[in-house]
C-alpha cells in the first residue's frame, strides 16, 4: 500500500492515518492508497484522468470517510453553537445546514464545521484528523449550558455521487429529486433496503448528493452506487483526481489551503463561512477589525503553473527575486490538461495575471 504524507490542521506532516472502513474493498479493486485529509484514502483506481472525467462528464463515486461526526442535544444547543461558530446557527431550518468556522480568540481557524439542524439535535461534521482536539475545544465552551456533546464518528459513514448524471441516479435509486432542494439540505430516504440520509451538494454548480449511513451499511451502499455509476458511464474516483477537480472549482481544503495559520479573510472565506448579522462569537472582534480595515497582508490565490511538474506544498514563490508566498496545494487537472494550485502571497502579488517564479517554472495568479 502506497502511503503519502498526512496533512494536519496546519498542513504539516502528521502521524499515523485513520483508515476508511472501505479500505479492503478499495485494495481489492486495485486502488493505490495514500493519505488525504488525514485518512488513508484511494489515490486512484488505476486511471486518475478517467476518474476526473467521470466527475466532469458523467458521474463519480467518492468515499468521504475522512469525517468526524458530532451530535449536540439539550435545550441550549442552538445558543451554545451559535456563540462559538462564525455562521448563523439559530436561524437554521429543520433539515437544513450551513458551513462555519471555529476560531480561537485571535481569529485563527481551528476547524471547518458543517452544522445541520434536526428536530431533536444539531449534527456537526468536521475532519477526523482533528477529532480529539475538536472535541476538547468544543467541550471547553460548554460551561453553564445544558448541552450534551456525543461523538458519533464511529457510527456513520459517507459516500458521494457527483457529476452531470448524479441527480438522475439519486432519483432513480431513492426517489428524491435533488433539483427541488437547497444545497446542504438533508432528506431521509433509502437506497434499496438501506436507510440513509441524503444531503444535496452542488460542487461546481452541478447537483450531487452525499449518502450518510450507519457504518455497517457502507460496503453494501458502495456496491449499489458503484454499479449505478458504472451503468451510467462513470465509476469510483480517487483523491488525486478529486484534489485537481476541487482546485479547478476554486474550493480550498481545510488542513491544506487554510488552517491555524490563517484568519478567514486571508483564506478568502469571509463571504462563504461567516454571518455578519448573527451577533457575538469567538474570534468575532478580529474578524470585524479586519473587515473594517479592508485588507490583509497576504491572501489565498489560485495559480496556473507552467510545465508539467506538480509543485510540492510550501514551495516558495518569488517576485523579482524576492519571496512573496508559498504553495499550499497543487495538482493536475485534465480539462484542458494543466497543473493548477493554491498559494498564499503578499498583497503586492495578488493581482490576476501576476507571474511568480516557482522553482524552475512560473506560477501565474488566475484568481
């Protein structure tokens, strides 16, 4: 089994990785395995370029079992989470979700958290690579609140379908028409005889779904979804292709493209992860100060590299011989073939079209 370097919350190498519950099935299918988002996940199933095209042209099946799942119950659960997360939890409708950040008092990003509201609980999804520390951080804020935090990571697993044919397959398998619902809305359903929760997501603006099931049902669900994807001209997708696809879509990854070194405005998350009308939360003073000042000294940018080599994380970027930033993540994309990535660069180098030096190649700021 091939192993890559584990990324932790600040993008540095870490310790032993967690295994997906589907590891044996992936290896039996001939997958190469590396460490992605802190977990041992498939690099590819034999042809990363074809897997990339599945997601762009037909349908891709993705193992998303790098996640931590936490449940919050008790009468104060909404007030509690609303006071520590950056987005508006108190106005979430039942069955709906949003994405927030957990910040420290200095405004630095500790975690990215999706929160879903249900009648009897709030359900939060984050990254298993920070699970223990996340639980410690969250537990620290439960002081006088009547809230019970339950770690349900070992209970649930998640698979996803995405691509132009994903919505039709979801309707065929479950009867749920994703096109009628908002993103991050959650719907009880079933696939065959397997009960699951189906969450709508639209990466790149194309409707797709995540299937959340009890861990014991994952292998059966993987088989059903894999057969359906193959029938529609798609198949399973590894993280080599997925990383390239997310970079092409402009989607940063926690632990790679943002983490404890960054504040939200540096990471470009100020419009997607933050409510400015919800009231106080941990780190708000820094966020508001940066917003009123209107600028930060460095920002996350998207890059197009010359040549065919994929730069390593933390490769320095220079402008006129002076270091102005570093690469966070780079990957190959196939539509058209190119090498793309993300980086943090100083404000004098963030304008689109700026050409930076990256080793023996160039890196052009594209966004």
